[in-house]
C-alpha cells in the first residue's frame, strides 16, 4: 500500500539528483520511476486529463508554466504520477531505467511536449490511463486530448497565390490607390473630349499645344540619338540654344522617346494633358491629408486646385497645367519631417526616405519649366533656410528637432534641387546673352498685369461663368492671362474656414496672409505700380525678369484657398459625426451624407469646362520628303508652331519656330521673304544655308505669295516642284 509523499508508510527514496519539492517533501520512490518520470519537464502530463486538478488550466502543458524545466519531484501534487496517489487505485509501474536527458534540456533544445524524442514515453501518456502498462498504455496515449475539441480550428497557412491575392486586395482598397484611381477618372471626365479624338485634336487651340507637343518629341529624340545636342534643336535654324527659347518640358523627355511623327506627338500631348490634371488633383489631396484634413476636405482641396475656373484659360499651356509636382513634393517633405498643420511636429513620424522622395519630385517639377518652377524654387529655398535656422538654434540649446539624418537628407536634397536648377538655367543665360531683346521690362510686365476685377472674372472656357462674364472680360486688356477667378464656391468655403475650421487660429491667419500676398503679387504692376511688391522681386531676384505673366502666381493663391476650404469641410464632417454619434445605429442619414458631399459637388460643377478642341492641321507631304535646312512659308508665330510639330517625322532643320520671343534673325527672314521668290530673298536664304523653301498653297490666299508662287524662276537659278498641296523651291 503506497502513501502520499508527505504521509507515513513506505519511506521516501532519494531520486537521482532530484531536489526536494517546494513543500520540502521528497520525490517519488525510485522503484516507481519510469522513463516518463525521468523525461524533461517539457513533456509533463497534461493536467486536463486529471479530473478536478487545475481545470481552468486544462489543455496547457507545463512547458507553458513558470515551473517548466523541473522534475516531477518538484511538484508533489500536480506533477506526480498516478502511482503516488492511492485513491486512483493504480498499481505501481515496473521499474525501468532509461537514459534520459537532464532536467530542463527540453527548454534548451526548443522541444515541446508535442515533440518527444525517439524511445521516450511522454508523461502525458502515463497520466491518461487508469492502469496497465506496455502496449495498453501506448494505445491510451494515442487517444486525442478531449479538451482539444473545444479549441478553435487552427487557421490554415495560406499558400503563395493566396498571400499574393490578399496583398493585391489590400493594395487595391488602400486610400492612396483609391485616390489615384479617382483622380484619373475625374481627369478623363473633366478634360473631356480631350481623349475622344486624341490623334487629331488638341485642347483650346493648335498653336502653343503644337509647340509643346514638339518639345516632348524633340527631347525624346535628342536623348535617344544625340544627348549632347539637346539644346541645339532642329528649329529656329541657324540659331544656337534654340530649345531654351521657352519652357522645355524636359521632365517629359522619357515619354518623348515613344513613337515618332506628328500623330504620336499629338497623342502623347493629350495623354500627358489628362495625366497632368490627375497628378495635380492627387498631389493637392495628399498634401491636405498630410496636413491633417479629412478625406472629403482633401478632395475639395484637390479638385479646386486642379479645376479652378482661371486654369481653364491655361488649357493650351501644358507647362502651367503640369503643376501637380508642387503639392506632391510639399506633402512628401512634410511627411518625411513628421510635420502636419493640425498636429504640429511629431519626431516619431519622421521618415528620411520620404524627405529624399520629396526633393526628387521637386527637382522633376522644376525640370518641366521655370514658368511656375521658379516661384516654387524660391518657396523651397525660404522654407529650407528657416528650417536650417531652427535646427541650429535648437541644437545650441541641446535639442535636435529634426535629427542629423534628416538634416543630411535636406542638405543632399537641396543640393540636388539646386543642381538641377543650375544646369537648366545655363542655356537660358546663354539665350539672354545672345538675344538681348528676350529680356523683359517692367513695361512688358504691365501689359499682362491684371486688375483687381480679374479675381472675380472667369475665362470664356468656363461652362458656368463663361457666358455670364463676357462683359467683364471685355474690360480686360489681355483677358486670357487676366481672368483669375478661382471659384466663388472656393471663396465661400475659404472665408468660412476663417471662423469654422480644424486648423488652429494662427494657422488660419497664416493661410490668409499667404492668400493676400500671392494675390498682390499676381497683380504685378497693377498694385500701386508694384513699387513695393512685384518690382523688387523683378529687379533683384534672379530669373524673375524672365516671367512675363504675374497672374500665374494665382496658382499659389488657389492652393492656399483650397487648404482653408479643406479645414472648413473637415470641421463640418466632424460635426456631422458628433450629431449622429448618439443615434442607433450611429450612422448619418442620407441627407447628412449628401450635405457633407455638397461642397465637393459644387466645386466640381464650377470647374466644368467648355474648352474647344480644334483639329490639328494635316502634315504636308513635303514635310516627310524634303530635307533641310528649309523654310516654310508663310511664316509667323502662329503659323510656325504647327510647322515645328510637322518636323517630328524627320527632325530636319527648319528656319521656322515659335516661342515666347522672336529672334532678330527670324524676324529678318520673315521681312525679306515677303516677296519670295525674288533675287534678294534667294540670296539672303543662301547665305543662311537654306536649301529648300516650301510654300503651302492652302495658306497663302490673300498674301503676295498667291501671285508670286507661280512666277518664272529660271533667271533666279532655282527649281520648282509641286509636292502634294505645297510648292517646293530648290535653292
């Protein structure tokens, strides 16, 4: 008859190396030890198989308990075999000596109670049977733990295809993915019918868009064939640095490598025109979200920034429409520095990678042109200087607000941005040196400076306000650059944001100050002559003398107004959620949902356009067969821009060209060839190196060439040939 370890009867026997239990009792008798008793504690029996013993702990092995690693002698009650309990009525097990690892070895080896070594008998198996030994004990141990039926089924491990599908699904429903798709869909709809006939039409007119379609084609062609001659384009022959006669759209050069000819150039322009609108919407949305706006408020900021009525007049200027890199770069830089307008500076949210990305996007935006990139460069320069001053000031006081890595990122990124700007500025300085007439004066700025009424006048391309504001446009000297209405809805939302907003009061006042300053600068010399506003910038800041249209400063006004409006809409949406929080269920009614979307819908409607999409003049056959250098007549600013587009088939050298200014030599060519073909014009063209002259019959009606094109030319030493609808003169 056996007794408990703490009782009388059979004297206790010392186990091999076993210490007394925590109560001071000796371990089980040596004769009662089995291989299971000597097994590591990681294989102790499950107390779930013992009725009434630690039922709440059922299903857990001792490996999960703090006592894991002790022998059964360490636990006189919980860890004992049934041989130690007389009430179980189990006979003593045969004494079998098995070489087992030291106590606690299972923990070091990382094994578990479910993975016993070969030849070992689990203590869990010994504790589940009421008696017997040998094969009977093994059969009983093979039975499943009855408590496992109450446990949840283990989740199957997904395979690689399922994991890829889940990752794809998470990506597709991510906020940024949805924002990109929504921006693309909205861009297609709001610029319609740009993509209706993308091979044959161009938005607004076919003059400046033809020039910019040629710019993308030339940059791609030059980088693919002879990058060293990038700035020596095939137009304005024989002028050097002719690619820098206007904004170059160099950032679109990789796209220009795809396709050849005018059709490909027109298609490329239309696609980039739509994508530029999508990027602007997405960039402004991301910036508003980073600063702390809600989704609907950020959508209002994105749509108002991209489809403001005044921008509809810029539909023919891709370098102005391509402004999405500005808010996107600012959003990336703010994210990299862990800063938002609503929450301030949060060091734990700093991301150096986003800071580098922001500087790269900023440099790319600058490569599209200095028309809007120059002001962006000065804004970044001021921001960088202020940030550096704050960093050094706080570093002296023992604090580093940005961290050394982020400071290095700003330094490297700023140098990258400055380097790109310097490289792009070199050809413009060359052009200014060779062509003094290209330099602007304050008088030139005055021609394009809008009055205050321009901020409330919409261009003719506005679907809602175009017809209503026809009389107001008639009072403006140059209405394409002076109709600067950002939207009456945007004005109202921004004004409401001064009193009801999620932004702090000081931030609202700073945004308001930015709006007023940029509006004053957009007026150019119309604001008290610009003596203390635009004139100092024009005279002292490098590059400002090359900007002839101060009204394009309205881009910054629109962005700041959009941020004020985003604060208003976000506060309104939060108020709606607060009002519906006590309802059951806590969801806003359909009318409240519509009310939160109403500002966005109004901004979208006010941005609808009535932009014409004229058909591009068909390329003459002679432009595909005649070598250069050649001159196409008639020649003029508007006539020469389609000629540049036609030259994309062969990129032969042509005298024609259209840009922001007219070189003196091209002006002389147009004046001398007014009577072509005659001896004076032929001799002059020969001195320039011109070999062929193409006269377009369908464009000379009512001009002197209508008569002289068929005049005898034998005495001039030239030949004449009819090629399609053009007459080709071989000099």
